C-alpha cells in the first residue's frame, strides 16, 4: 500500500523524534560517565556508604583523644568538619588514625578517602595530592592585661617577663625561640594559663587568636596585645587523591557553607572548651 505525502511526513517526524531521544540518552550516559570519571573516590564512597578519613590525633583542638566514661574517642575541630562532609554525602564517617607523615601516601594509594589533620598545603605535598582551599589560618597573638598595655608594646618587650603558652604547641615554640630571657610557663590547658594571667602569675599568654577572643569576651580586663608575634602564617586544608574534582568540589562546598554560616568558628570554640575540661 502506498503512503500519502502526509503519512510519509508523519513517519519521518516520528523517526527523527526517536533518534533525538536516543541521542539524548546516549549523551546523558556519556555526561554521567564523564562526571564519574572525574571522581572515582566519590563513587566508591557512595557505593560503600562510608567516608574514610585519615588523621593524626595528637594536635588539639584539631584532633585528639577524648576519654570519657571509659570510652576513648577521637574528637576535634577537623573531626567536626569531617562529620559535616559525611552528612552532606549521606554516608557514615570512619576515622583512621595514623602518623602524620603517612597521611599523604595513604591518600595517594587510596587507603583513606581524604586526610584532614591541620595539614599545610605545601608545594611538595601538592605534587602528590590535591588540596581544598585553606579552611583555617593560624593567627598567633599574645593576650595581656589591659593595665599592661603601655608596658608591653612589642613582642620583644616580653623578653624577661613570665610568658605562658600551651604545652606542646607552636605557640610554646615561638615563645621559647624568640624570648630567650623570658620565663616560659607551659601548661596543658589554655584556661589554666588565662587564670594565671588574671592572677598576675604570668604577664602574657601566647595563643591562637580565635581561642583568645573567647577568653577576652568573658573578661574585659584582658586584651589582645597591640603587636604581631614572629609567627609565619600557616593554613590547614583537606587532602584528596589527584583527579577527583567532583569529590573535591563537594568538600569545598561544605567548607564554604561552614565558613559563611560561622560554624567553623563555633567548632573551634567548642573544641577549645572541650579540651580545657580535660
């Protein structure tokens, strides 16, 4: 049976529509494959339902062991960030503790999905792994009594004074290295050091600015000293295996949201207070 011109035209249109749908489906599949190829690690995380992070739990308040009611748990600023990332991905968080020096290799070889341990994104490390943007910059300052503002006007003016610093920290190293004539008093807890400052047992406390500001809010007789400390700026970033752009984008989106909402600062305050309770 011969088809009319109208029938032929309808058939052609129908076939074209089928071809377009098929092409669209193939394009969608190709796009999906391309997206997946940019982050094999992200695909694995979602398949297994777990985000495995590596950290070195010896750097409070970023990560450390909290023993409470007989239970030993790794907690900290970085752990709170990791929980937020896991929640965004809709998976559980698994923390693997290891030596700091092993973290980059563990990321590179896929033993962990990401490393988060107050890690500075140096040029050397960036050759091996990819980094998020810096989510925390260390700004080290000195806290003094307001009554001593005219006495301590430079960091060097603290040489010969009693200077407090938290034990085992960069702040302690700065005080010991740059104030050879000072009596550096090291304590494991920042709140103990602030109490010593309030009681005139030390003349200044070298500490992280974010932490210091919380103590100053609670005591208007204290202030951030009007000078810089001889500390190099260093930042912390998340490390992931190279060529995982989609995974890194997910991490960065969480970090950006935490920063814009002020949650990163709250995490720092929370963990500083928790650390002081130990």
